[in-house]
C-alpha cells in the first residue's frame, strides 16, 4: 500500500507510523512522500528515514500544488498534525482516501480554531469528564468526516493543558496505526 503523509509540526505521529511500518504493524505499506506546509521537525524525520519529502508553501494555491505532487499509485493520504485546510476540490479528487487525526472526541471540539492546545483548553473550560483522540475521513467540512476510530480516557481532577496534550498523544500513537490498517483493509 502506498501512503503519503502531510505534516506541519513535530511529526511524532509520523514517527509512530514510520515505526509501525518498520515493525510490521502496518503490513505491506510504504510512505512514498512526506509533505509539509512549513519548515518543521516532521520534515527532518522523513529525511532521517530516507523518505522523499517536500515543502509546499501555505496559501491559496497549496492544494492545487499538492495535488500535482501526489503519486498516482497513492492508496491513502494521512494528515498527521497538518494545519492547512484541505480544499473541496482536493477532497473530491481523492474520495475516501484522506484521513486525519484530531486531539479530541469528535464531533465535539472540532472545526476552525480547534487545534493544538486550543482544543485542550476548551475541553478543560467546558469541564468535560473525558477526552481522547479521533481518526476520521477528511471531507470539505473541517473535522466533520466519518469517524474511523476513537479512544477516550477520563479527565482527572489535576489535569492541565500540558498533561492532556501528553495523554492524548499516547492515545494517538495507539489508535493511528489501527485506524490506518482499518482503512487499508476496506
Ligand atoms: C496531534 O495531537 C494531532 O491530533 C493534531 O496535531 C498533533 C500533532 O502532533 N492534529 P505531532 O506533530 O504528530 O507530534
């Protein structure tokens, strides 16, 4: 199976996918390309593993430029901490082939502005009893696509934005490879 991974940040989820492929947890898969929309450590991780990587500048023409770079044999496009918005046209070109990981229990705490610590802050302010991570299909509505896999955990009394971020990353490392396998098997 041929994968493309999009990143904007530290890329620890990308690392998890690289490791999962190396360990046979995601069988018969290769990352053919990593794309970043800004300079970030995610790009470096791709370089470290000899994976083809490119930087496409953010902005209005991002998705058009991205579409030109996606290899024709691509089975799945994975957003792993990717912050640009994917256009309707791009979604329509790759129906059912784009997935994203979100650091909350969608459909709650999704949409515009809901990324990174903004999400965790909103969850704590809403006095939610649990949080978690969601892997979902990408559609033109931000964070609105069908849910593939989700895992929750209880929020403790002493939870902070930082502890939530850390706990959610752990959950993400657990569910992301599973969700990828689920989609690749279908
Ligand atoms: C993750 O929490 C993911 O849910 C969100 O961005 C974060 C990326 O972290 N979309 P990393 O770059 O994979 O470490």
